C-alpha cells in the first residue's frame, strides 16, 4: 500500500465538531474536557466570481495552478479579527489548512476581499516560504529554498499519509510532511487505539497504516479461528471514523495551550486550536 491519499475532495470527511457534539458527549469522556466547534459558517452563494480582487504580497511568485476561487470569511479569534480561507469543492485542503494556521498565528494576512484565487493563495504561501528561507541562517540557502518550494509544489496535488496509531503525532516521514516542520506547524491525528484495550495494543502496537492493512489481509486469509477473530477486530478499527475518544485526549495532551495546528482526519486537513484545554475546529467547509 502507499498510505492514505489525501486528495481532499470536499465532503469526504466528517467534521470533527460533529463527532465532538454527538459521538463524544461529556459524560462519556475519560479526559474530562469540553469539545466545541470554533466558528459557524453563514450561508454563502455557490456562484464563483470570474476574477479575484486579491493581491498577493512579497515576491509575487507565479505558480501553475488551476484558476479556482475560494471564499474569504471574517471571523473573531481570541478577540481579534481575522480573514480566513474557506474550503470549496476539491479545494487544496492541505494548503488551505496551512494558510489558515499562518493567518491565526499572525504570520500572513489576506486583503479585504470576498474571495481569493487559487493562484493568489498559492503565491501567498510560496512567498511566505521564500521570505522564511531568505531570513534563515542555513549555509546552503539556495538548495534549502529549492527543497522547501519543491515540498510545497508536491502538496498541491495531495499527500500520501501513513499514520501510526500509537501517537497523535505519529506519521511516517515523507518529503511533503517535512513542509509542516519547516513552517513550524504541528500535524496531528486522533486515529489512536486505547492502550487499555489489550487486544488492540497487541495487534496494532507501533504499526503504520500500511503495515496494519497488510497484517489484516494476512489474518483474513488464515484458516485459524483466532486469526479470523483478530481480523474482525482490525477491520472494525480500520473502518472507524479515524477518530477515537483516546485520540482526542492525546491531541489535547500533545498541543500547547493556544497552539494552532493542522488535524488530519478522514483524508482531510483542518485547522484546529487548543484553548483552555479544549479543542476547537476552524469550520471552513462550504455547505
């Protein structure tokens, strides 16, 4: 297998705040934390404008990207005003999630406009990457810049994610994921088994998604009753909504208070923040 391909088509994932409000109620939470969605979307027209009024800043890096448009929304976050990018159908959700993190960290801003083109959105992030490279003290700065931009180009078409199920930050390293480290943005997931479940602990241990799928297929083809029973356990785990109660608790434990990060769930990347030991999801999907 080649991991979970996050192509980020809108509607493939279930929003985290929906799981928080229905699947994990307060009386069922072992970590004793409240979960809320951070913002609520208003109704937006589906009519996409023909042109963008947004202007990118910096070096005006030109990238070859589809000329799609994404709505921009005014929100309040920690009593401050911000303009965030909303996810549209088939939008590049890794880029949108990263841009929104940088916006909420006051690293970049979007002009006063109703929408932003895909080209301007990518140029905004590319110029930020260039500025960050130029201000670094790396010895081989030119190669460092090329590598960083290469990683950025790679994530525009999706990322192959190979999660590990024993840590909220458990991901198999890839060049694409190195971009998150470069931007000082933490990538987390909540698809974790509860270590108190001794059977899952034994079956899954520190395996990655690819390794666990291979193990499940091996067990499925076995004639041994115990192997078949273990296959059913793994199949149920792999068919969950990629989020568990234990996983949410571990995300809360992993993040610093007031930290803004990116959540991977259901082949989708979302912006989240920890505030007063609670998790907040930035709602960006239109619809």
